[in-house]
C-alpha cells in the first residue's frame, strides 16, 4: 500500500572512465522541490542497527543511501490523511539507488540490512533547531507495529 505524499525517485549513475556522478535533488525538479531545502546531513548505521521511530510536525525529508544497504520504514499516522494507518518500506543503497521524499507527520525509521556501515544522506526542508526541535520520538520496538525482519522473495 502506498502513503499519500510519498515519492520514490529512481536515481541514475552517470559513469565514465574518471568515475561516476548522480544527481540527488535539482532545483528544477518540481516534485522534489515541493518543500524547500533547509539542510543536508549524513547519518550512519552500523550493521543490524535500527534507528527508529521519529516524525516531524513541519519538516519534509528526502533520503537516499549512498553506501551500504538500508530499509526505510514509513508509517502514516496523520489522522486527516487518505492513507492513515498505511505502511511502506523501501530498500535503499547498493543495487537500489533511489531517493524517497515524505511529508511531515510520517513516522520513519532506518535499519541497516547490509554487512558494512551504511551512509544515508537526508535533504530536509528546514535547518535543525536545537532550541525547539521539530521532532517527536517513539521507542524502536513496541509502540509502533512494523516488521523489520528479513523478507526473502
């Protein structure tokens, strides 16, 4: 099931004899510029680690895994959303180079499903405010029901 307002954009590597280049976000991409760019940061996860759950009241997120492999879990807990209660997961990173953009109010978390430290970049719509963080946290396990287990297909 999809979640209203979530966009997954496949990213393309441009390769030549010098190396590779990929565009994450462009100012002329109307879909990805539905929210402004306020800050870009990188987070890492060690193998098997889950960083979850949190959501924002105002901030949009645009996430991509640049190194390693992660599962991004999303839960729509917005009471006024047509997809209230829906869940989605995306595999990001090696062999699945995508950027996922999601609106405020979506619970989100990451799990490193690879065998090396993962590096995730997030292009958010507002800079982090240390005095008044736009963030609500929930425990990684127990409060929100989400299946982080491995699924073979």
